[in-house]
């Protein structure tokens, strides 16, 4: 048994197969007057990936072997009808899938393809993106106001220092560059912290999504872009405080207590 409570199946495992429910469920005594069903020992040759689809509950075997077992259990399984309940059609080009699907439906058969599922998933994904975009926009506005407020407080606390360096001949561009650099550092480290939390949350989500076949992925270009965007937002937020520092009167700044 693995950590999730599921049986471990390998090529050395031996499985039991029966068509008689009474061999498995003790509360089902079986049909009166019928011989008890046989129990077969199977040797697995492969294992499907675990997931939430129907194939997770199937045992797939050669049709000839199944026909032999059906003859040995005529009252429990029947293969008298030679038909198929499903046919899988593969197209050479992905662009031909919808056309082939339409042709199959014109022949009177039901057909489905992954493109339809993808289309529905894209619509759901767009709605999720709009919601997350709105949340992100509000968070971005709050972060920008927070950076601007931090820089304004920094100017207020260092008003006298700004006046002194102005009297000493410091250029206006250097003063602006000082505060813009501080704003950029705030944006960089804030973005880096956000990326770290995002990667951590992605790892946690993948532990829960693994069984369903989904996976959270944060590509490198997105991480770099988010970090650069954080710095740009911080620089824009720091423009007004930097201009405010440039316009301070040196004498008034020195007299400030």
C-alpha cells in the first residue's frame, strides 16, 4: 500500500479476476442454482497512470483472452454480439479534427473531440483571468499608493538632509535619482517576495492537483516579466516624491525640524 492508501502494482504482482460478485462481496450470496464463478490469477504487463478518468477502473486485456474467459463463464459474461462501443479516430493534422468530427456526425454517429473540451476550458479560464486581473489591479493600486506614501515619508524625515546636499551643490537629477533608486529597490524586493510566495503556493497546489492530471506552472519569462513590472510600477510611484524632493527650498529644508 502506498502513502495514499492505494495498492502498489508492479510486474511482479499477481491480481485476482472473477466475474462472480459473490467472490468479492460477502453480502451477495450469488445466484441460486448457478455454479460459483471461477477466480483467475492475472500477471500485469503494464499500468495506466492514475487519474480521475474512467480508465482508472478498467482492466485491459487481449480480446482473444476475454473471449476464452467468456466461454468459461457463459452465464456471467456474453460476447455474442460482435460490435464496438467506441472507436478512436486519429487525424494527421490537428486542423482537420473538427472537419473529421463533422463528417462522422453526418454519418449518424456521435463524436467528441478534445478541441470542444479545450474551448469550454478556455472560456472558463478567461473568466478566471478576468477575476484574477481585477484582484491584481486593485492589489497593484494599493501597492503603488503604499510605495508613494513610503517615499513621501522618507522625504519628510530627511528634509534637512536634502536641504544640506542642495546647498553643497548636489544636482537635481542626483536627488531625483536617489529617491527613484530607493523606489526601484522597494519594487524589486517586493516583486521577489511575491514570486517566492507564488512558487511556494504552486508547489502546494501541485500536491493536490497531481491526481486530477492538472499542474500549476510558472514559466521563467512570466517570473522575469513580473519582477520587471514591479520595478516599473515602483519607479512610476516614486516620480512624484522625487519631484517633490527636487522642488524643496534649500533654506526652508535646513530650517525644518
